[in-house]
C-alpha cells in the first residue's frame, strides 16, 4: 500500500515536472510562426481610394496605432489591452523604412491584414485587428492610404517598442488563437443602394459585432452572425484605466435593446456619441463621425432585422 502511494507520488511529481518544463519552454519560446504565402497584389491607387482608405483607417486603425505625441500612426502602449495578455504595444505603421512599414510589400500587408501572419511568419495575437471579411476594394483603399502623402502616415522615426506577450498569450496562441485563411475569392463591396447588405457589411467589418456580442472569446470572426449573443451586448472591453465597460444590446428587443430607437437617435449615438437625456457615450465606444448618415442609417436598418435578444445591460458609469 505504502509502496503504491509512493509510486503515485513519484508519478505526480514527474507529471508536475513535465508540466513545469512545458510551461518554461513555452514561456521562453515565442508566439508560433506560420508559412508566409507570397501575395501578388496590384495596388490601384486613386484620390478616391486614398480618401476612402483614410476614412476606414480612422475608424479601423487609428484608435490603436495613433501616437498622441507624433500625431501619426507611429504606435503606442495599449492601455486597454487586458493586462493578462502582457505588455502590448501597437507598432509604427508610418512609411519609415527602418521603424515603420516602408519596406513591407503591399502583398505582405494584405497577408497580415487578412490572416494575422506578419512578414516574418510570426502570428499576431488578437490584440492586432484582422480583416477577414473586408471587401477587396476596401483593403486596396487602406493600403492606398498607407502609401499616400497623408501626414498621418508619412515617415516618422519613432522606434517600435516590442510587445511583451504573457505566458497566457503564448499558450493561447498554441491552442486557441489561429490565423485566418486567405479568402479564396474576391469579396465584393455592397453598393449604397442595397441598404440592408451595406448595413450588415459595416456592422461586421467596423467590428461593431465584435464588441456588441456576448464575449470576445466566443465570437465567430469568420461568420459574425454565428457569434453567441450576436449584438445582444454584455461584452466586457476595458477603458483606458483598465475598467470594464459593458457593451449595449443593439438587437431590436423593445425593452432591453434598441427596438424603440429612431434612426436619428441611432445616428447621433454612433456618429457623435450623443444619447438623449444621458451622459455621452464613452471609451471604448468611439464616435464614428466619418460615417455618412446613409451608412450609419444602414447599420440601424440592418440591426432592426436581426433576432431580438432579451438582455438588460446597465451602463458602466465611473
Ligand atoms: C485593436 C488594436 C489594433 C487595431 C484596431 C489595429 N492594429 Fe495593427 N497592430 C496592433 C498591435 C498591438 C500590433 C503589434 C502586434 C504584435 O506585436 O504582434 C499591431 C501591428 C501591426 C502591423 C505590423 C507592424 C510591424 O512592424 O510588425 C501592421 C502593418 C499593422 N498593425 C497595421 C494595421 C492596420 C493597417 C490597421 C487598420 C486597418 C490596424 N493595424 C489596426 C494593434 C492594432
Ligand atoms: C471597442 C468596442 C466597441 C466597438 C468596436 C463598438 N462599440 Fe458601440 N459601444 C461600446 C460600449 C462599451 C458602449 C457603451 C458605452 C457607454 O455606456 O458609454 C457602446 C454603446 C453603443 C451604442 C449606445 C447604445 C445604448 O443603448 O446606449 C450604440 C448605438 C453603439 N454602441 C453602436 C455601435 C456601432 C454601430 C458600432 C460599429 C460602427 C459600434 N458601436 C462599435 C463598445 C463598442
């Protein structure tokens, strides 16, 4: 009996040792790398694509990459990244050849934005956005803008501070977070006369669904509509002080969602952060003044057609 216990004890000891060695080697190693596919991308730049790209980048990139000291997309410490992910810095994406992306090819940028795999093959965890469903035209617009003479992206020699991912991030990158596939076919941009398609496209690709569904962890980024609690709110992004900011229910439920809102109220909330009779919306719900009323209105019309979810969310007020 004693001998059996002793053997079990030795067994547990060996197991603990194996786990410890595995954790130490994961922590010493880096985030996994993947094969880089060379993308043959022909940039088609025009004043229109640069303007569209600026608008998209202000909504999709600036929040994370804008450095308040340089007023350029030269990167910063991400104060609202969950601390358990480590110390996260967005990188310099100006045209500087040493510190920015001046030496990246357009194809390398497309591959990163679509899949999350950087030019050296390293996977970029979820603290860097990915655009698996953005229309090809909009990807082209964003890259046109990054290559333009817009002062937000002209070369700035601010050195990158490398991100220090935690053991948890490294572990999750081995078991849960995986690159997205490169889209097999062209993704079309909905036309402005197809209101519901346009609204759905924006609600998915401006990441509204990601914050406004139940949980980042259970979101389906390739098929947003399959995300549990799709637009039912209650997700917990952080503000710049690291406090939870519960997201609102945007389904058409009349009591707990926006079923009783008018289109004008919605447009004012989304474009300017205004709420009738209440404190303005706060970070991380950034105003989207770049949207036209037609675009913000299209998001509203689309949201009125999705399944209502009864989920009362109290506003986080600090
Ligand atoms: C949620 C925050 C966030 C958003 C939104 C975001 N990024 Fe990033 N980005 C990051 C972080 C953090 C890194 C560093 C990732 C790492 O260390 O693996 C990064 C890295 C990058 C890199 C790699 C740079 C390098 O030198 O390795 C490029 C290029 C990039 N982002 C472009 C963009 C573009 C273009 C957009 C908008 C379409 C965008 N990012 C939106 C946070 C973000
Ligand atoms: C980074 C996360 C995030 C993203 C992305 C985001 N939101 Fe929000 N949103 C929030 C949070 C958090 C609140 C609550 C803010 C508050 O209480 O001050 C909110 C509130 C709102 C409200 C107010 C609803 C109410 O009942 O008061 C509307 C409308 C809204 N968001 C629409 C949108 C739309 C449309 C998009 C995409 C264009 C979007 N949001 C993208 C986090 C986000």
